[in-house]
C-alpha cells in the first residue's frame, strides 16, 4: 500500500485516531445513559438535547473507525480496548441533572483535546482527510461544550 504517507506515520495516526474513537465512544455512551436517566425540572430540555448530541456522536464513530481502516490498521471495537484507550473516565451511578451537564462538558473538552493532540503529526504527514475529520470533530466538540457550559451559567 502506498498513498504517499509512510507506514510509520500511518500507524501513529491510526493510534491517535483509536484514542479519539475510544473517547468518542465513551462520550457517546455517557450521553445516551444521561438521556435515559435524567430527572428533574429540566427533564424535557436535557432529554432532547442529549438525544441530539448522542445521535451526532454515534454517526461520527463510523467516520473515525473507517478513517483508521483507510490507513490500513484495525479499528478498535471492544469495551476492553476502549477502557484502555480512552482518556475519559466512566461515571458511576446516576448523577443529578446539572452534574450530568458538568460531566458532559468535561468529556466533550477531553475529546477535543484528544483530537487536537493528533494535529501536528497529521500536518507533518500531509494527511488531509484526517486533518479534515479532526477539524470537523473539534468544531462539534467545542460548540457542544459551549452549549452545555451555558446551562451552568447564570
Ligand atoms: Fe430515547
């Protein structure tokens, strides 16, 4: 295989994308979990807001995994691998509604950091499709973090 990126660079990019996939999956599941379990006066707003977020997140998983495959490396797809690769810690129990929002802000920001960390390598390797994917993911995570953060402010 020769797409103009060395095998070593493809491998390092695939590893970075695997960490992004693990964080994205963990964030997806956290958001869906909170959609199911949120309670309180903000129920309707948060239940619907979380649905929009986990639906977008779910679709993004496929794009990240298939970019890893296009670089000719296996995409991680088990909970065991995700726990090992993710920077986001799973939340225990059922937090209150506003604590759910706080957890999601942190998880959105963590996912943005994981995507951003990979940028220098992707730039150096001249990997435009991955740079494009990372740019799209950063835009979504930063915007969603802002929207969630706004719920916590007076
Ligand atoms: Fe639902």
